[in-house]
């Protein structure tokens, strides 16, 4: 099984890892697409005013331009530790055992805008780039990434993909139809979609999986694990959608 996560706009700064090595990231067929985005981001960052305008940054966020300027040389840390925010705070990966962290490394991809999906333990720098941004010299990120990412996932041929991404990041790389998958939405018992608890519930679900490290190779096995754990997963109204039912 592979689990796809969205990234977060907020990130821990710093790190003690070596600078970004694109050749060491998961899904190596995306190397060329990654190089193109990194080059465009670094070039854009040479003009702070233009970068702030394209990235829609406030005056208080001007430090993000400096982060982008240093993408090739900045220190790195594992992607699952880089991101903060509700989902990653609920996952709290830094407090997991070494066995659980290795499980995350083997089973989780985090879908970043500049790098596409990367492994949870892949070393990445801090950056600023949202899924809906159009960078000078490149097509819109959706057009730049979608087909290449879908092909890269297909080449990995995972037995099953649990998709916890937001719709904006699904658009940057839909799971191929050839791969068994389920897209997760968080709802109440009565079917009402939840915003506040959406990311938190996904983070807690992933933490539970990482702690138990089950062998899941199909939707059926995912349902079986959830039932034993007391997690309510039910079919959504649309094909391929699973509803994660939580209390308000």
C-alpha cells in the first residue's frame, strides 16, 4: 500500500541534512520535472518583488523568497518532519518509534508542489509554492505535473493507494485508473463534510497505521483493519470515495 498526503504551507525551518539531491527522491522518473520547477523557483527568487507578486506573499512572508533562492544549497530534513499544520501535528511523526518511521518511509508519499510526490523520509528543504501557482517559463503546475505524476505512480505499480490529498493536489497527479485506490473524505455520521476536523482526522488515521504497521494490499484489507481498530470507513456517494466518519 501507498498513502498519498498533501503538504502544508507551514513548515519547520532549518535542518541538518545535506542539500537537496533530486536523484535520491522517490519516483525518480520525475527528476526532469523537478529540476524544471526548482530552476524556475530559484530564478524567480532573484527578483524579490516579482516573486512576492507571483507567489502572493505579504511583506511578512518575504523570508519565503529567500528560502526559494536557497533551494539548491539549503539544509534538509525528512519531508514528514518538514511540514507542520493540523494534519502533520496530529501525525506527530517525530514522536513515533524508529520502526513506525521506517514504515512511513516505505508507505507514504507527500505531494509537494515543487517536487511532486516524495517519500516521507526523503530529505527536502523549506520552500514556498502552492499548487495553484503559475511560474514564469513553465506551464501551470497542473499541466506540468499531472500526466508525469500519474505515469510515475503507475510505474511504481502499488497494490493499493489510499489518497488523503486535497483536491488541489489530486489535480497535480491523479492516481492512475490501473491502480486500485480510494480517495478519503472526512464526514459526520449524517454525511456532512468537515473542514476543521478533516486534516486532523487524516493525521490521526495515519498515525494509527504507522503505530500498528499493518500489511494492507487492497481496499478490502484496509476496511478489515479499520473495522478491527474501530475506525469507521464507508463507501461514499461517488465511486472510489471512502468516507472517514468522525464525531463533530
